[in-house]
C-alpha cells in the first residue's frame, strides 16, 4: 500500500505542476512590432484559390492566427470574429483565420463555428507562421495571435496568447483605421 501511495505521489506531482503552468513551455512571442511591414504570404483559402497579402494593399486586414481547429479557445476566437463581422466589414477591413490545419479541416471548422470569413492554411510549409513569429515548432501549430495590418501593409496592432481569444482590440483598431 505504501508503495502505491509513493508511486501516486511521484506521478501526481509533475501532473499538478503542468496543470498550474509550471514546467510548461511558453509559446513564442513574435519578433514583429507595430509599424513593421507585415510579411507577405500566399496561402490557400477555404473560399477557393489563394490569398496573397500584398494583393490586399489599400484595405485593412485582420490576421487571426489560431492553434488548432475544433478546440475550445479557437472556437471562441473565431466565433468572436464572426460575432463582430458586421463591425469589421463596415470598417472596410477583411478578416482571415490562419492555422496549420489543412484546408478541408478548416472548411469543416468554419462551417461548424458559423464563420463566414475565409480561413487560410499554412499546413504545407508553416512558413507564414514562422515569418509572423507564432509557430510553436515543437507542436507544429500556431500560437494564438491577432494582427491588424493597415492599408499600407504595416502592422497596426498585435495581441498574442490567451488574451487574443478576446478580439475587441483588433475590432477597435479596424474601426480606428476606417478613416
């Protein structure tokens, strides 16, 4: 019996530390700053074809990076963008969800969460995730992050990590850039 208790305590301590965030690997922080030119990319879209960021110059663009389709935080983040889509559209901005999921999975995810905006897939190379400094290389997924890119192609807003589930800052920045 003592052996079982000792084994339990031996195994429970690391699990408790992980649950409290101790010993966990922190997601990367982007090297990009507000005012930097947004790295260009061309990615396949759930709307069909590809999207090239530089082709959208003259328009405000929201890049909503999310770790993985069909997960709790990602569902909340994409639903929050959908809930605010009228505000984003009326500001003249375009929102894109971006992840390392493949396009068919993203299409099903968008349908499931009711997202009416395109999702872009960085499944093949993850170069866009790398260039934006959001790739969690050990897991092959993105750190959650929201970038707002202004009409000139410069980054106007960045929010990273768990707080990026709340899209209020990105929506407010789109409204500010409307003029």
